[in-house]
C-alpha cells in the first residue's frame, strides 16, 4: 500500500512539472473554444467502473495563491464536465469557468479508499492549468486544487469543492429575492460592484470622495422574461441595471457561462445556475428572443440611480 501511494505521488510530481509553454490569451471578454472541440470517443473504449464520474461537477473556484498584483475575482463558479473515461483510465472532458471553455485530458490513479485524478488543460491559453483532485468513497464530492501554467497570473492557484449536478433548462427559474438569499449573497442585495462612480461630496465645509454603485430593484426577481412576452409598460420605469439582469437571467437559465465579471457577480452564487456552454443562441425560445430584443431597446435609453455603501 505504501509503495503504491509513493509511486502515485511520484507520477503526480512528474506530470505537474511538465509545464506546457504558456501562450498569450486574451481575457475572458473574448470567444473561447466551443464545446464542439471535444472529440467523440467510441463507447466500447469506456471504463464503466467509473461511470459515476461522468457529468457535471459544480462548485466554487476560490483564489488560493495570488501574486498580489492586478484585479482578480476571489471566487467564480466552476463546472468540470467529465465526458469519457477509457479502459486505460484516461479522462477527457472540459472545464467551464468565467466564460472560458477549455478541454482537458488526464489520468485516474487509485488507492484502497481514494481515487486521485490529474487533468491537464492544453496550455495554449493564458488561463490553462492542471486540476488535481480526490474522490472519496461517497462518490458525490470532489475536492482539490488547480495550478496555472502561467505563474504570473494574479490568481495562479485555486481550490475547489465540487458536487455532482445535473443541468436541466427550466424557464421558471428566478433569482432569489433579498429575503431568500443564500449565505454568499452580499447583504446589500443586487449591487453592481464593478461599474462604480466616484463623486466629491461636501459635508460641513469638508470635501469627501465617495464611491457610488448601481443598484437593482425587486423587478429582477419578479419579472420572468422566459415564460411570457413582456410589455413595454412593465419595463419603461425600470433602471438600466434591472433590464440587464432580467435579460441575462434568460441566458443563465440556459447555462451560459458569462465572460464579464460585472454579469457573473449576479449569477455565480445562485444555486440553480450551472454554466454548461458558451453559446446558447440555438437554445433560445421565440418568447426569449423577442424579450431580449425588447429589453435591449429599453436598455439604450434607461438610466441608473447610484447609491453609496460602507464597503
């Protein structure tokens, strides 16, 4: 048993040291590899013993090692999608996080009580790296680390604990209201922390610089743009942020992985949201398409109120 375990550690060390050459890759605002890049593998080569591993593994992707330079998001939502496990214990699939869809391949190593998995992303993206994780006997939870090939990233190491999830499109899904929030929801509600404005305020002769943020109203968890055609009178008095969130909730229901941090902040913490694709254009219903066009028309002319918070 000891010899097997030390052999496994040696294999992990060798794989981890094979750092692939980093290539420049634009930030998550750009289009990434589509899911169609993952090859189909013949079923006869599958290792059915590990079928329980196939599917979506979803959870928080938390910054663990940072350079302390530049802006990074402390926590995103990660989906590791395992598609195929061969009879030689080779794993293929892709990771989805922060608008990036990246293929991976790797290996399964086993001891008496634990499965160890090492997955390598290709290395031709600035944000590629190596996933190392364990699967305990319960087979419903994986936890581990991710290390970037590029150690100059602001967050070059992350940790995660993922649970097995099934994605199903449900047009009735809604964002939780402020009295239904999960523990990760900011106490201030739906606030856009990424598009702030600074304003100088004068109080009793003293000038202070305060930061103001866009805030949404209760409309974002009351109006559903996937189940019925919206009317202009429903939208004409809404804030621009309300309209943006209502529109993006359509995409969230379809499992779209958002590239912009300013959008992800409203969905990554929501329990039902599972990022599964970077293109949902063929999935949108006729109702959703019409509502998206209407919402975008109102967004052009809508304004926002800004509030300040002791943050």
